């Protein structure tokens, strides 16, 4: 009975942890890194004013500081679920915890060029819909490893807003050049062994 209770608690904890992941990030193709909504509920309530172009912070996304221009274009259809008009179509780099809006930093700001409506998150609703596509081909060495997780905050300056959920990196790892060389070497050895076997 005790084992059954412990197993149930472990299952509940796993489900709870999974529910916090709002965006899965596939880094397989650095020229088309995909942020896909999981359909999970937001972990906190938040209404970000329309007057400052609602957006989100992907905290500690890059492995070290980088400077990416504000207003870099985002492809795709990622939006906050409760406001489908606020398409996340722009991004830039910055340092969220230091209250620096844009500039050098390891945080990623993703936001909407529209400021007509507030960005809303609710614990009773799905957080995001759709997916965003980024071209990070110039920053391959700064992309996070598979399994990396972090917080998603509403807005792009530190104003004590609670995290609305988490992001996590999925997908195939980006092969190192040495991996290709090793693969070619193994194929060559296999071909030699096959020839000897036939002889």
C-alpha cells in the first residue's frame, strides 16, 4: 500500500512538473529554432498593459551574453492564448534581472509589435497557442543544450511579475564537426570489414 501511495505521489509530481512547461524549444535547426506551445495552463495570473507592447521573457536562454537588435523578426503564429491578436513577431536580447530593456544579455525578449490590447495570462486558461520560429544561425554556439529549462516571465523588465511557466529544450542535438568525421570513419571501417568477409 505504501509503495502504491508513493508511486501515485511521484506520478502527480511528474504531471505537475510537466504542466509548468509552456513552451518546448526545438534547436535541431539553428536557422529555424521552433518555440511550440504545449497547451498547458499558465502557472500565474498576469495582465501586462497594452501601452508597453506585451511580451515575454525567456530567461537565461542564451548560454552567455549576446547583443541582438531589438525588432528582429519572428516567424510563426505564437500568441498568448487569451489574446490571439498579440502575435509575438519581434525579439531582442537583454538582461531582465537588471531591468535593462534591450541590449547585451542572455535573456530573450519576445513581444508583439501591436499595442492595442493587453497581454493576459490566467491559471484557468491555456497560456500560449501556436509556435514561433527564430533564425539563430548566427548564434549556434550560444544555444542551450537539450534538457535545459528556465522561467518565462511576462514583460521584458523586472517588475516583480511571477513566472507564468517554464520553457524546455527538446529535439536532436546539433552535431559537432568531429561527429561527422567519426561517422565517416566508422562507415569506412564497416566497408573494409564487409569486403574482407566476402573475400
